[in-house]
C-alpha cells in the first residue's frame, strides 16, 4: 500500500515553512569588512543541495562526492537485534542465514548550473554510484541439525545451484545513477535573506537490474531508483555580520508504480536547519541538524532473487533518522582562482528508528568543489 502520509508531509512542511519564513523581516547585510568579494558562507554546508542561485548569465560547474558507511550492530527499530532474532524474523516468511557486517556507498556527482535570469537558475546533476557490502553468517543459538537443515533451504546459491560458502564474503556493484535536473526559482530576496523553491526531477538513468550469481542483488545496491521522481524543496537562508543560517524541507516522491525490475523505493521527507560562523572572508564553520524519513520498498523483484539476508526483503528498508553535521566552507577571495569553493561536512548519526532489520549507520562524508564564471 502506498505510503501516502509522506506526500502529505512534504506538502505540509513546505507550506508551513514558506508561510513562516515569508514573514521574517530582512536582516542586516554582512559587515563592511567583507568588501565585495565572495564569502565562504554564501553557500550552505556541503551536504545541502538546492541552497543557492546565480545572477543572470552566470554559469557554475561543480563536483560533489559523498561517502556513506554502516557497520556494527544490526538494529530492529532502535534496539540491537540478536542473530537468533534476525534468523527467525529478519527474512519472514523465509529464514535468514546471513546478515551485513559492513556496507559502503560512494557517490560522484557533477553539479552544473546556469542562470538565464535573476529569478531562475537551471541545474543538471548526473551521478556515478558504487556500493560494497560484506556479509557474515548468522550464528544460531539453536543446536539442532534439523533447524540448520531448514536454514540451508534459503542459503544463497551460485550459478550451478550449489550452496555458497558459509563464511564472510564481500561483493559490490557500480554504475551510472539517476540524473537530477530542474529549476531553482526565487520567491523572495532582500538584504540578508533569500527564499527559493526548487521543483526538481530525477530521471531513471541508473541501472536497477544488477545481479550476482544470476540473481538480483540487494535492493540497496542498485545504482538507480528506476522510476521518475519529483524532488521539491523550499530553502531559506539568512545572514547578519559573521553569522549565516538556513533551513530546508525536501521531499522525494516516486512518480511511477514500479520500475522495470518490479519494485519502487519508498518516498522521502527531509527537514534540516543549520548555522555558521565566518572566521574570515575565506573560511566558515557550520553546525547542522537533519531529520530524514523514508518509507519501505513496495513491490518486489520480478526475477530470481534471494531471501536469505535482511537486505533481500522489502520491509527492511526505510525508517526515521536523525543526524548532526559538522562542516567547513572555504572560498578563494581573489586572484586567478577567485570564486573557487571547497567544502566538506561530516554527518554523524544521533538516533535511528529503522523499519525491519538494518545495519547501524557510521555516518556520511560530503566533499564539494565548485567554480562560477
């Protein structure tokens, strides 16, 4: 069943933030010691997209990198899950025989922007993805061979139909991901504040049919979503003297019932707010809070796939996640590289309430480089 409350949440958050921020009066412009050159805090922390616009005729090209890792305990909701619990319930109605012990994702994205007018900036963001996962066998507290024989029925098989080894093993995928594109539209702008709406779209240019040993791999390891997605966001930024701040609400709404492989990822709602302090024109530091909510996967693979580990099952995806970000923004203030921006941010998980059974997150590193012309 479609998780319709996520769509309603996007609309409610967008309307609410828009009404609140539209009423905020303009704040003082940055202090006079900044001159007229670029400032480090004119962009949001590295992990925030759709945060700024450009003047008519300006062109920007950038590169974004994100690294996300997970390891440690398996969680059920917010609690640690034992191996026996995962064996019994993590792959219902099947029996789990293995579980992730480490996962990593790398994203490489081009960020291309052009402003035909002062009130609209156009964006296109192609990306390349890689995923790696290490699996470990689950240890049962039950000693009967009868139970172990039942577990073997769901153990992954190789291309010859033989059971794979029961020790730890790693596998990975890589390929082009989906392509984000669309306009950023100025709603309000004044001394020290800016409000914009960004109705973005995501084209399904990424693969959703990656396989391992003839079977579809885990859903999370497909480079793309496989569906056309709508990604609206509303972003407010403000500044006074050496302080800058901002807030954003963002949603991801899947616009198709299923992709070519038979499933659809869950919708997403995000809300974030940040503040920064500029130590000098060329450098600032930021602190950010982020809340993310994502629904379960709907549908299922329409071809051969395993049911032997939690990532093989749709109900083990999505949940509610809280993070704190620590970032640094820099900019070259003059010379031949004037306007070159380098920024980085670490997102540290604070809490998570996962759907089903999922591996505990370690965090996410964002790193950006941009240049405007």
